[in-house]
C-alpha cells in the first residue's frame, strides 16, 4: 500500500492488520508499526495528520504488452502445430495431459502433467 502525507511524503507500507477504522502497517526501515485511523471517512496518521491511503489493488496498472520475442513459437512446436492443422485429425494432444492453475497475478497457467513426473 502507499501512504501519502499532506507534506508530500510518500511511503510504501505493508499491512499487518486491517480493521474497520484502523490499519497497522509496517514501513521499510522502521522498527515500529504505524497505526492509521479512519475518522469521519478520512485516514489520519498517529499525529492526526490527514493521509491518503492507496491499496495495491486500487492502483491502476498499465496493460501488459508482450515483447515480440515472447510471441515467437519454437520451430519444432510450429512444425507440429502446422502438421496437426494439415492432418485435420481433430485430436488435441497438446492439451490432453494438462493441468491448469492460476498465477499470483490471477492469470490461467497450463502445466503439462508429463513434465511433472520424475
């Protein structure tokens, strides 16, 4: 999360506890936690300065644009895909032995189970 003070100071913090009207946060390099309180819809610091609190999930993130090299298929896979299209078998052997999970960003990731075997 980001805490912005009225004097322009901006601090990155990690939330330890989030209650309805208070936050206990840790700031890098500080030994003690800071306590922020929400009074009348306004977050305030321990010395009653108004602060702006922005949680990580509220930050606008730029759309991910892949690099050209990320979109280039290895030649052996390309040949296999082209052969499958030309054969018209309808079999999807690329997906038959797959497990899906989600990354920390929430993206669906395919894991081939055969590659997990020892």
